[in-house]
C-alpha cells in the first residue's frame, strides 16, 4: 500500500487505538517488579507512542502532500531525476509523453469537453536532459470543436520543497478551481502545467543552474515551455505564459519571471522568499560563483540589473507568515522600478500551509489570467 493510501492511514489509526486499549487492559498485569514486567511496560508505551506519531505523520502528509511515496519519504525516489539522453534527438518519443489520463473529479463530468481533463506526462529536457513528471490540466474548451484551432495561455504551477505534483491537483485543487472560475467567466480558459521545482530529488536545487549539476533554471525557462508547445495548443508569444508557485515554488516563480520576461509575462509567488538559501537540502548551489549567487538574490537583482518587463504577484499574512516584512519591503523595491509591475495578496492571518494557499489561489488565477494572451 502506498504512503498516501487511505488504507495505510486507517491501519495506522487502528493500530494506535488498539495499542492504547491494550496498554490500559494489560497495565495491571505488568504493574509488578522484575525485568519482564518493566520491559513489557516500556514496550507497550514505546509501541503506542510510535503508532500515534505514525498516524499523526500520515495524516499531516495526507493534508499537506509533503511526500508522494515511501521512496520519496526515505530519499529513494527513482521516478524523477537528472538523466543523460545519448540519442541525437532526445528519444524517439519526443520531449513530452502522456502516461495517464484522468477527469477533473470535482466537475462531476467524465467528458473532457464538459469537465476538462488532467493528463500525467513525462518530460525530458532537450538541452538540460532533466527528466521529470508533471500534470497538465486542459480546460473543456480545449476539446470543443469550435475551439479546435485556438491556442490557449498556459501557466506553470510549482509546489514547495519537497512537495508533490499530485498535491497541486488533489490538495490545492488547481484544476477544479480553474474550471470553476472559467465557467463563471472570472478567468479565461487556461492550460496548467503542474510539477515540482525539485527535478533532482532529494536535492533542493532552488531553480538554479548549478555548475556541474542540474541546469534547473534553464529547464524551466527553455526546455519545459518547448516541450509543452510541441505537444499542446499553447500560445507561442511571451505574453501567453505565466508561472505560479508556493514557498520554494513561489521564489522560483518570481525569479523565473524576473530573469526571463521574454518567456513569462507574469509570475506569482504565494508565501515566497526572495533569496536562495544554502542548507543541507540544497548543498553548494553556486560553487563559489559570485555572479550566480547574486542573480539568485532577488534583492540584488532589483538593485543592480535593468528592471524586467513583467508582472509580479506576492502574497503574505500579517499574522502567521514569517515573510510579511520582507514582502512589504519587496513590494516597495519593485514599485521603485520603471518597468516591473507588482500586485499583492495580504491576508489578516494565515500560516505557511495549504489552507492559506487555497484561500489565495482563486484570486491568483484570476490575476494571472488577466495578464496573459491566448495568441
């Protein structure tokens, strides 16, 4: 059974309850001196505590989507990673292949022309040779005959670290939210490309081109749009693409929109930070290269580089978010530029979690929709 299986969660809860009841029932028999009685008490307490923590951990993982599988949890993820493709054209299957198709559950329709469709895809970067999986939401209009020649705007949607792309679909409800907003006329139909910024797990690459390592920024700025354009009817002009992310994905979204305005006309960071961290999960991202380190620092970039012609959105909460003061400062820094546009979502209270981001996603999708063209 998988890590995110409801059966696993039910089993963990049942085990915790059974051990608790068993401890209460057997305690009088073990309330004696002697190594056997003491060992029995210690064993029951330890097993009950372990089962309780397992149930709480599995429940939290179900709610927040930290890890997608047992291999992901124990750092043995083998589905995604950096690969070297030795064929001349990157493989006969092309840079993007559909591996699974599913309906958008919340729409209540199994027909894609009514409820849209979510496709699981495998992507291989032509230039970076990074391989990763993603989920692509296609709106109902994509399948309707009257729109068969139309192209659609697209938004890349990124998780935090470690995060799972599945959580963007099942926990943050991006496809169903986009479907509902478009149905009500509050945003235009858009394609969503949902994935992790962690394309070389378990390492957190912070969307950086790492010297002698994964070229993550180039993957998101070049290879990913190219792969999507080759497979789907997406607008080819810079104004057709946007990018959204939360936490680490929010930092990546802002940085990619600022570094590559010729690709991304808009970038939205939900609960972002503004400078790439260096910690045990990232390793040495810059290998002593000061230029790379400076470019990854959005404060430095705003001060020393020409203002990019792009639109940015940042979010925070007055109570519950550690980035609140930095976000206000970032807004003022961007407002002082002559070309970059800035918007914000500031909640009265909210934590660094899915519940907060679910409250911000509808407004974020409407905002980015209004800044993208379908041509």
